[in-house]
């Protein structure tokens, strides 16, 4: 039986010229997909998931039929011990040298040696705001502070125009702990209790905890504050502007610091077309391929060589491509031991239901 690393080196003619991708909606540029198919002759089938739980379930169950997936780095950390991913030798990938060393370092806690996943996009989880609605209610609002969300004297004044928190338990709990001055992945019962109390204090002022509708609700004026992803906030900003709404959606990385997330390209262990998967990953490591994605979705990409090809309005936006000073305040995702994960999951379930 051939080692998995050698499987990725099999000649392409040994495989059917097909590539099955499982990703977020429009998570690969349309032109990049066309160019990849034209250049390689590989027919791409792109299926969309709208829940990370669905992605995790399919991959861990096995025989998903997919060749390339887009897991976040924390999920990669769960896939590796489950032997659900094929290893990829970074030294054998053309274009790997283009990747941002800081992003690669941020992945080390879950993927030591960057052997199983290639960073694709990255960003922060922060504050999306309807500037006019917030300032109308709080003229001196600290627009770049989590105080706006977590302090009742602020949040209670925004309750009527709508506050939402993304339904991402581990991310939000880590942000809450960090805001309280605790380690984001603290095991201390007292720290977890304090985070639970902070969320319980927030709950009466929330409109909903959710995922998938925040972008449209912000753009339509149905929310005035959301703890959400940087790219989703930027898309809401663009949608509101295109619709000529009488307000502006802005995004701010919290001054206190926040989570830096990384989405990756990875290959399931039982991928039916591993060589096509490698060809696609190398294609997306080309600066032009991934710059198109950033220019469309406003998610920062991990390819430093692509930055000159990104629209200046995006690359110069410090809330999409933060300064070195701000990046020093960001923390990455880490592997969470099963016992602690259960405790945090129970805490989140209590937050959702009470």
C-alpha cells in the first residue's frame, strides 16, 4: 500500500479528470474556477455547505466523495487525530513560499509543521455596526470596543435596533474570556463561570444568536450591532451601499483584541482524486487566483504575493488587513481538550436556551 504522501504524487492520468469540492458559497472566484478547468482539463463539481457542523460530520463519517474542503484551523486540529486528512508536504507545493509566515505560525497549535492544511483566507471576529443607528442612540459610542456589546449601559440602548452574536460557540467564548482579561482557552472553572455570567448579562439585549442572516440583516437595517466575521461585515457594507441605504455599515476590530480565524484548503484522507486536489491547491496558491476571491468577498487571503493585486480600498483597510500593532493583539484558534470542550459546549447551550 502506498504511503499517503506518495499518493499525492501519482501521475494525473492515473485519475479520472474530476475534482469534487465542498465549500462555502462562492468561496472560489468564478474566473479562477474557469481558468483551472481550462488549463488542466479537470471538471470541477462544487457543492456548498452552510454549516461547519455539516462539513465536520461528512468528513469524519468518511467516504464523502470530496477531494478539497475548506475547514477552519480548529476543525483541522480535530481532523488530524481522527486521521481524516491526507498529509500534504509543503515543500512539494508550488507557491507555498507565497504564504504569510504569521498566518502559518497561527496554525501551528492545531497543525504542527503545517502538514495537513494550507491557509486560504483569514480575518477577525469583531464588531459590525450601523454607524448612524448606533450614534443616534449613543453619541459618544466606543465603536471599536467590545464594551459596546458586553456593557449593559451600552447594549441596552441598542436593543431596539437589534444586536446579534454569531453562532460560533468556541469563538465567542474565547473572545469573552479574552475581554475579561482571561486566557482565551482557560481551563479554570472560575474563568469559565465569569464568561458565562458575561454572556448571561448580554442575553436580554440580544435579538438573536445566529449564522447566515447577519449579513443581510445588517445591510437591510434590521441589525445595528453584530459580533461577526470581518468578511461578512464587509459584504454587508457593500450590499447596503449598492442598495443606497441611508446608513453606513462599518466593521471594527475590537481595540481589546480578538480572535484571528484561518480557513484552509485540505484533502480528505479518502479523496478519490488526490492528484487533482493537489493541482487545485497549487492553482489557488497563485496570487491572481486568490486575489480575485478577496476582491469579491472582502476576506483577507494568506498569500502575501497576492496583496498587490487586491483592490487598494481593501488592502489598505486596517479592519481587513490590520496593522502589525493590531495583529499583535490577535489570538489564534487552539485545540481544546475533550473535557474542556464539553464544559464550554454546555456553557454555550445554557446561554442559548436561558
